[in-house]
C-alpha cells in the first residue's frame, strides 16, 4: 500500500490539511463503518443476550491485545482506560502518596496530568524544562530530586512545545518510579511502554480511535492499589463488597467501554501502515524546515512542531481553518502547534505555509 492509498482511507483529507492529531486524530472509513455496524446490531438485536456479551468481552480482549502491541507491552500489563487523564488519576490515586512525599513534574504539562497531581496529597515540584532540548532538561529535572521524591510524573512529548522529555533516562538516572503521560507519543512515535512504571495514553489522538478510549500500562500491578474499582476490576466479590482483583493490569479497567467504540478502535488499530513512525518524523522535519526560525520545538524525534506567530493565535487558528488548514494554538503563548502524522503530505505542509 502506498502512502497515497493509506491516506485515501480518511475522508477528511479530501477537504483539509488536517494537522491536529495532537487533539483528535482523523477517522478512517473502516473505523466509522465498524462503529455503525455494531450500533445497527444493537438497535436491531438489543444490548443483551449471549451474542451481545460474548461479542463485547471478545472485543475487550482484542483491543487490549492490539493496544499492548501498539506500545510494545505484554498484554497482561495493559488496562483499558477512557483517556490519558483517566490513566493518570488511576496511578496518582493508587500510589498512596502522603503530604510528606514529593512528585516532580514539568512546566509543560497538560491538566490531564496536573489535575491528578493536584488531587494527590503529595507536594509537587515543577522543573522549568518545556523549552529545553532533552539533553539539557535531564540535568534540570534530576536537580529537583530530593530524599522525599517518590515519583517523576511528566509527558513523553510536551503538548505545548513538542519537545521530548528524557523519560527513559530519568528512570535510569534516579531509580525512581516514572509515570509517563503518553498522549503525544502513543501512535505518533515508536514507544516501548515497559521502559516506564506507568504509561497512560489516549486513543482518539494519534491512534485515530473513537472518543473516550485509552490505555494504561502498569509494569507492576502489585505496586498500585485499586482505588476506584468497577465491575470489570474483579473476578469475584462478597456481599460486603470485598473482592478479588483480576489478574494483571486488567484490575484497573475503569468502566464498560461502549461496544461500538471497541469495534471502531479495533478497526482503527489495523489501519496504520508499516513505516509510519519514520514517515511521521520525516514530515515533522520538513515542517520545521518550511517554518524556519519561527519554530519553538527543539530538534528531536517528536511529531509536534510549535512555532511563533505575530498575530493573535486565537484569531489565526479559525482563519486557517477557513483556508482548509486544521491546527491549534497553545493557550497563554503566541504559538501555533502543528501535528505531523504518517498521513501528512508535502501538500498539507505547503498549504499551511501558504495560508499563513
């Protein structure tokens, strides 16, 4: 399959230079068709009976296996979540941190992680690294570590600047547990989630899945308490509510994912072609070159490219949309963010530059 044939699976590319997978990825025809087919089954046959529940449970297993493969993790380490935020909340609540404990994060985090940190009783230390390349940010982050530090919680790729943070090196350097917000890496770059203690990610972004789908990799499930059990967390329970958790990370499954969403996600995970990570990085390099000295993003192996603009970004983004270019602004900064996926073409990038 050529890149043009792979792109043809996504109708949105017929109308737009779609450069915002960092918010929501494009939907392929097969994804929408799988969801519609399951919805039609539910309408005609009802959401009950053996066939329905067998299909639902089989899809959960299927999606869990495909998500694990997508981030190179054993299937027993994969929990089905609803979002990166959901995964971060599961981890921060389950670690049992106290007011005397510290967590180190960065000044380039999304509220999906920051909210979970704020809800934790632990103290939060913020390292100013969002505009630094990885080789410089590592030293700054390590300097924040104290004897009270119990966790490092930060993004794989900063959603604001597109810079990669040195998450792999941090664990080796400090020996501390690391929670990685993988919202801008899962599906965008090659990820080995087993390099981290916890890896939370969304599926509606770079994996091009339905809304409200995500995953959480937990390397050692015994190190994390189940603090928000769902029916799907247990394999047996008592009238008192005491329960036996499921084996592995499945004990952290947060709820009943709608079956049409599971069907759509399973289809979406089959769409991405071989060589996708290399192709996406190639497009990001071309984007950097076209935008020149306006680029904020440090050279590296990420697929977000953030650049400065002179006019109000909140006004520029809708104007670009009207010109057929979908990007987003970064609140609080004079920046526009471009998401370069494997589906991005040279024409898309030329269209962006021309519209500016």
